[in-house]
């Protein structure tokens, strides 16, 4: 039976304390905690955006936002993987009806990493392609049942491929200062055969309106890739900022200064800093909600270049706003909050690691906005 928005959010909130309690262990494991993934699966949160045709809940991006914010506030690494798993169920709908039947054969979701950078090479043969290559940044591979990748065909074309996880190898390279708990290891394909029905021209994936997507009445499945990715990822950052703010509040409530032996909660400066942090978190959540509303209002229509650049710029601003806000709290929380047991330092390392992702590069977004204002063409493809 399909979940409602309220039920999905309530289930996420119920799971959040346990996921937060496992955050350090998740980081030490260098992958999502098995218990956390099992709980998210059992709570039926992965198929939030999966089509009803395949047994999914087919809820909106606003539900996705609320759930991902809640889990990211508990553990940013776990929130990131949840975000990908939910969103990549939408990627799956871009492929053929036959492929979708395979993806959703025994459950209404898939667990899949997906990269859009062309890091593999494919050789044509009867009925499909032989694909070889290494795919870095494989967020989600540690519990995956499928993997999506992109590569150049020997015909010069650029294609997206869907591969069962059992047919790939994992290169254990994920030793990171931040987002350590994502297990985003390198996915290795060695002469893997991918049939035509699980192959899609990359341009079709980017534009979104594929024959597979048209199997579903909901226009969300036909929307372009980049606006969807902006809406998908932004809640991880607003959620992380909310989690960091809660950790900062705990610091202020309980910290006694080393030399002055003063209770931090009695300090006027602490009141100001906590008020600033709470306001920053509120603003981030409102900006993300507005971003989601803007994306949803254009679903079913045409995302103009101006809208795309605006969405990219707003996403990049949200990321930079959250990063700076967390950095300020880390600076004012005291040296003891750089203990590995302290949640604040984990949010600090995690958000600074993922803020440099190419999709929401702050410098690129500002340049694109400036060029568009001056009626110049984009000089970056990620819009």
C-alpha cells in the first residue's frame, strides 16, 4: 500500500535517532551502515519516487526533500546515499520497458550508483555492447543491485548503460576525510556485455523525455536530468546544516570554557552565534523548499535556459550558504568539538567535501549567471 507524505516523513523521523547514533561507526566502516540501509528499506522509504506502475509510492519531490533532510540531519553520509537511491529509481524509468521490468522485477525500487561522466568505453556487438572502464565516485555501490554508467561507444556516440551489480567489481579506494561513510568506491567493468534494451543514448537521458519515461503518466519521469539533480541533492545540504545546528546547540548548552570556567549558555556571544546558526538553517530550508517548488512548477513544461541557470545558481548558493554556516559553527564550537566523537566536526568535514561537486560549483554558477545576464552563451555543460 502506497505511503502518504505524512507517513513517509514520520518514518524518517522515527529512524533518525538510530542513524545518528551509528554515524561515527558508519564513518569507521567507510560505507553506509548495514542496519541503517536495512531500516530505510524496511520503512519503504527508497521507493518514494518510484512509479506506481512498478509498485512505488510515486510521491513528489517535496516528500523526497522532507525525508532526505531528516536523514541527512542525522548522518550526512547516510542521507547522501538515501538521496541517490531514491533519485536513481527515477533514472531507471528513462530506460526501456523491458529494462524497467528487470529493474523492478521483485521490488518497487533499485539500489544503484549512477555517474554521468563518460569514464567507460563500449564496443558494439550483436544485440548490445561490451563495456570496459572504471567509474569513480560510485556512491551507493556498497549495497547496490544495479549500477548506471556512461561511456563512449566505438561509433563515437555517448551512451548510458545499466549493469547488474553482480557483474561489476568494486575497487576499495574510499579513504576520505569527509563523507567517509558513503563508501563511494570505484566501480570496475571488465568486458561486461550490456544488451541494447539496457542502453540509452546519453542525450536522451539528459533531455529526459524517453520512450521508457512515457510509460508513466506522471510528467516527473520525463523531466530533464540537471533540474532533477539540483532538486534531488539540495536537501542533503539543508538537512546537514540543521543537524550541525542541533549539535552546536548541544555544545552551547553543555560547554564550560577551559580557562574562564564559564558556562557557554550564559554568554551573550553564544546567544548571538546560536541565533545566527538557527536563522541560517531556517533560511536554507526555505531556499530548498522554494527550489523544489520552482522545479515542480516547470515539470510537464519546458525548462528554459534562464530557468536552468537560475536553478543551478540557487542550488550553488544553498550549498555555499550551508557550508559557510557549518564552518562558522565549527570555528565557534571550541577545540573539543574536533574530537572524532563530536557530531559537529563530522558535519564540518562532510559538507566541505561534498560542496566542491561539479554540479553546484559556486564559481561556475556565478559565472554562468553573469554570462546569461550579458546575453552570452553558457560555457559549461552542466545546466
